[in-house]
């Protein structure tokens, strides 16, 4: 068991009794050597944002979480509970349809063949918009699969 004086964040001196609970870093002051305790358990991270929406993260002990902080680059920043709540951000991304409509460059043609591609889709009764660059615009995975099949293309890497 390791015993020694410890200088805590509040400025009080305490006794370090276990090397497992903390890491003692020697520091000299005018009373002699003291130890600063740093916990091996990571402190929670909290998010703070400014008026422009810039978000930064800071760690604080659970019992000393400020509602606002001052950052040298961003000025006064207030605690951002929404940025801290990862579950709501993940749910918002999951519930929002991602990637559709999609302009597909990989199944596109040269710009001077865009008219031919439009005619091909029209002939096979598949409603697909084609950009002036010759890239088809798909509205969903099912729509994409149907349009690719009418051209004789099969995407083995897709889930469709």
C-alpha cells in the first residue's frame, strides 16, 4: 500500500492510500514534495456550444459541471445537452431517409448519350430522370434496382 500526501484540486491536502485508485505525480512546492492525484477512471465529457453552433468537449468531475465556460478561441460557451445526448442524434439520423434521391455517376453515360439513355428508360416504361451530364437520378433503392435491371446491370454489392 502506498501512502503519501496528496494535493487535491480544491487545494486541500489528503492522504493517498492506494496506487490502484489513483496515480500519484510528485510536485514540489514550498512545503516539500506533494502528490497530485489523477484518477485512472475517465471523467465524463460534456459538450459546450457558442452562438455560431461551434461545439467543443470538456471533461469535468460529475459534481462540478458548469452551465457555461469561457474558451479562449470561442468566448462564452453554454452547455449543449442536445450534443451530449447521443441516442437522440442516432435516432434522428436513423429515422431520416439517407441518400435519396441519388444521382448515380457509376451507372451514368457520357453527356452526349444522355438523350439515348432517356429514350431507353422511356422504351422500357421506367420513369428515371437523367441529368444533362448523363447521370440517372434514382429516388429509392427499389427504383434504382428496377432501372439497373432494365439496362442489364446487376449490382452484386447492394442489398437490393
